[in-house]
């Protein structure tokens, strides 16, 4: 460019000489005619397309120098934004991974689960059957296909010790329905879905890699499960983990002859998956299935089955295919995300206030820049550069914090959603976090810039060093917003904390501290009824021989476990008919041995418990819990009444089960389920079973006791697996993981919100005092006392707090209605919680206001006026 400018000057000088100008004058005239050389160079540079890059580079370098000179301000902004972005990114990752993320299969929106809902049986949801599956597969032409899956456990014998693994029996069309291909080998064929030819397995990729070290020669290998030989024919892809995490392998679903009987249509043995054809709405597909159900009932169902269907009010239902274990926590995740967003809003308000205060302090500098020729675009670019540098560092720190938080969350994920895959930081979520940081950077730069445009910049204006009216009003409004949001979070956290304390205080109804449980699976060689019952008795007798064991019992289901591990069935009391259109009530059923209640330490309230003479097949008797008695026999004696768990028309010789005892409520499904469904106990005497739970009462340490139990089982049969074992206290603790996590996180969010609100209030008042030094000095000079000055600052700060507190309480009254489903033994509008929040906030606000007020009272009038 310099050469080009010189060439232009030489040409002009030559032209001047040609016009007979003296040489010295020709050169001077050329420079005068051409203009200011450096100014022309700048103009030319400004015309180049890449000049913006140089300008931004210069502004960013300046911004870095600015923040290095103000480390306290920079650290405050970065920490605030990182603490807001980190939790939001982590929780959004969890929410996206578990709830919002589409399944990793082609066209996942076309996939659905089909179930049967019994509206007259408390709205209970039941699975499907092979008979229903075959009917739909043959006649539902709006669907591409159907598949059945049934979860179960299997005992792998090809180990030093038998191990219990989770498996699924699936129909051969599952893999085509989901659109997946084998990693190795093949999937099942239709011919293999028959008894006798179903001894084939497809491994999951995770089990293949962990158990067989990704050995390709595993295809064709024979393994033994439950004493039977099976051949490995393929390896399923990892994408199936989205539905079957923790599964070791798949077996082919080979239905027994009775399952093929149309009368077994509501046997509820498996979950049905379906895929709609492209362009078919879910409602249209469901309507077709409902038509097929009505046709079956009218044309094929026997009178007895029709009466059963009508009594239960069965209807077909569908839902989008998702991992079933996350359904129970989705509402709590949304609640957490709401809390995190409120914290982020407070953080943004705090940062905006900090930037407003800083912008007000730099009014004089910016006024000089404008006077020297800087345009508003230059000022905006500088503000954006300063905000972008800090928010970029905060975004990186926030994402790093989110990654660490997710690693901690994954440790507890199995207790929250057992079959959910581990959560990782998704690229979409990380991009959203970075985009949020960019938006915040733009907003905190635009707000002071727009205020400058409204109020103007004038060099020498005495107001340049004083907080201007619009800035002060906006800053005060932001503080009020912070306080209001903090109130909402604190009220929500307070309600959840008190609710969690109420849950923990619930008496489980049994001696959880000295009880252990574990499940035993019996191999196929114990299928004979006599042999089966005999080995059960031998196992219980062997465990009783262990030193320190005080009592042992067996139970069909898990002693303590989620509600999904118990069977819910409708019932009807004799002599109390269900009104037409009403729903039959539901109960949990629990077959137990006679010494179950003594082992668990469950108190007998009325009547008796089971004895060895009770045989449900010959003389059916049941024991109910206190919740059942209070709910259905209020003011009456439950013992002696009769109850049935059969639906439809009862045969003439039907023996009604009689209630012989009432026991105290035992909260086996969790402490928070104290007011849930009642329990009805059946005598588990002489029952042949494929597996059962043992409950052991002992004062010994749990690890030592479990080791002794396994030793006794190996002595009876080396192939007896003992799994899902541990103390009942730990089981109850694990079942509170999700509630505990929600409470702790929301409590942390509310604490952070309170801290940010206090810092914001303190920062605004402290900055206001520093900008009003002259005013405070004048007040002191004309006679204002220190107490009056302190009162002035306190009134201003507490006035903002009061307005924010009122707005927050109004918001809390509205928003806490979303918490009702999470509360336990406490109302959403709890006076004690609201009063505690008000006192905490007022105390923190008073402290935040007191420090600037004391500083204002110490202003020396002479020094303040001399400085001005």
C-alpha cells in the first residue's frame, strides 16, 4: 500500500512539473492535492473485507488486558456463570438421554408398546400374550409388524460358580421390527420359535465383550444354562442397550401349547412391541387394534372369558416405545431442570447487574472515546469482546463441571433407573450450553449499550461518575427479580427437605437393621413338585444352622423392592358387590412361609398368622395388613370376612378365601409408599417354584452372613445361584436414591440462588454507595448522622428485598402446585416452610445491606467534597 501511495504522489508531482512548477513546489503541491497519507491508508484498509478480523482481534486483546486488571470482577463473573451453566448442562444431558433422546433405531416415532388396561380393576396395566400377538400380526394391516419380549433370569452354569444373569425371550421378528443387524452371526429363525428347537442364544455385545472377550469364534459354541445345552448363534448390536441394558443374552420365545389357546389371550406374559406403517397416525393404529379386540370378544371368546373381560373392563392401549425404567423419574428430572433454569436466570441477572455497574463506572472513558471519534459500533464491539471473553471461559468451565457431575450421577443411576444406559455429555446439549453462553454474552453487552444510547455520553458531565437514573432503576429491578426467584427455589427446597425428613422418619414396619435377603433360583432338575418342595425345606434348614441366625423365612417375591417387583391384582369382598361402572380395588399379593412374620418382626394386630397346616388349595386363608383393614373395614373387624381375587363369574363350588389375621403395615415397596396399596399375604406352603427369596434375621455383619449362606447352598447343590443379596436397610436406602438426589440438588440450587441473590444485593448497594460518595458527603456536611445514613441505605436495600420477597411468595404459591406429587405428609402451602424462607431471606438481605450501609456511614464529608 505504501508503494501504491508513493506511485500516486510521483505521478502527481510529474504532472505538476509538466505544468512548469518549480521542483520543490511541485512536490509540496502533490502532497497537498493528494491529501493526508495516513488517513487515506486507514480508509483503504477499512474497505478491505477482512478488516473486521483485525478489529475483533484488537478488541479481544484489549478485553483480556482489561480483565487481567480487574481479577475480582472477572472471577466473580466466570464463577457465577460456570456454576449456572454446569448444573444446567448436566441435568439437561440426563433429561435428554433418559427422556427426550430418540431411540437409536430407524423411524423411532413409529415404534410403540401395546398393553391391556383393566379400567374396572383400578386401571391396572397388563402385558400381552402370544395369542393376542398372533391375532394382531395376522389382521392389523396398519402395522409393519409386532414382536413379543419377556424378561426373565437365567443361571449360567459354565462358570466356577453359577451366575444369575438377566435374559429376554423374544420372538424372531423383534430385530427386524427394530431395524438392527447382528454384530456377529445371525438372529433367530421362525423355525426355532418352537419347543425343542429353541436351545439357541443371541449374546448382547456388552456380554460378548466382557464374558467372551469379543472372541469371534464364540459363534457355534455350546453353553449350559439351567443344566440345559444352548448354542450361541449371534451377537446383537449395542444399540439394543437402549431397551435391554444389563441383559446378557436373548432366547427365542417358544410358546407353550396352552399359550396358543385363544382363551389365554389375557395371560399377560410378555410385552408387545409394534411398528406402524409410514404415514399412519398412532390413533388410527390403536383404533384398528380396538376393533380386533371387539371382534374377538364377540366372535371367539367363551362366555366365561367374556365375563372376565367385562368384569375387568379391559381395553387395548398403546404408548411410544421407551425404556420403561425411566418413566418413574421423568417428572422429577423435569422438576430439577426447572430449578436449574431458575438458578441460571438468577446468575444471568447477577452478571447483568455486574456489567451494568461496570458500564456506569466507565462512562467517562467511553465519553472520551466518543469525543475522539469512536463510533457507537466501536463501543458495542468493545463491550461484546469483553463479555465474550468472560462467558467463553465460563462456558468451558461449566461444561467441565457438567462432565464431572455426570460421572458422579452414573454411579447412582442403577438405583434410579436400573436399565437406563449411562449418561454422557451429548454434543447437542454441549452446543446448546455454548449457545446459551453466547446469548448471555450478547445480552449483558447490549443492555448497558442501549442505556448509553438513551442517556448519551458527554465529556465533563458531572453525572458521568454518578449512577444514572435508568441504570439504577434497571439494576434495582434485577435485584428484585433475583430475590423473587430465590424465594421460589427456597420454598420448593424447603418443602422437599421437610418431605424427605418425613419419609425417612416412617417406620418400615419390620426390623430392617438386622435382616438380610437374597434370591435363590432352582434349576430345571427341580421341576418335580415333591423334589422342588424338598429342596426348599433343605435350604431353609441349612440356613437355620448358621451360627447367629435367629430366624429364616421364604417369600415368593422380593422381601424389599420396588413396587414393580410385586404383583398387583384386583379383589372383591364377599357380600359387597361392585357397583356397575365402578373400578375394582387393587392390592399387592405376597406368598410367604408361616414364620415370615416372626422373622421380619411384623406385629400381629388381630387374629392369627399362617401355620404349617394351612393349605391354600384345600382351605384358602389369607392375612391382610392394617392398611387393608382400615381402608375396607373401618370400624369393623376384618377377621372372618371372605375375599376373592378372581374376576368374572365364580363356579358354584368356589371356596372363598377367608381373612384369618391382620398384621401391621410393612412398607416393602419403600418408605414413601406407606399410603400405597395394601398387602395381602398367601400361605406359601408346599408350593413348587422356580425361585424364591429368603429372609434371614441375624445380628451378624451382612457380608459374613451372606458368605455363610452361599457356603451352605454350595453344599446342597453347587448350581444354586444366590443373587440380589444384601441387607434390607441398604435396600430401603437405595430405594430413596432418586428422592434423596432431587432433594439434595434442589437444596443446593436454592442455596446457590440465595448466595447469588445476596451477592447481587450487596454488589448493587456497595456500588451505589461508591457512586454516591459526593451525595453522602453533602448529607454528612449538612448534619446527617451516621445512623441516618445507615438507615437510608438499609431502607433502600430492604425495600428492594421486600418487593422481591412479595413477588417470590406469589410465584411460589403458583409454582409449588407442581411439587404436590413429590411431597409426603406436608401440604404444598405449608406456613412453617414459607415463614422459614422469609426469615432466612430477610436475615441474609439485612447482612448484605448492612456492610455497604456501614461503609457509607464512614464517608468523610471533607475528603468526599475535596475529591469531587
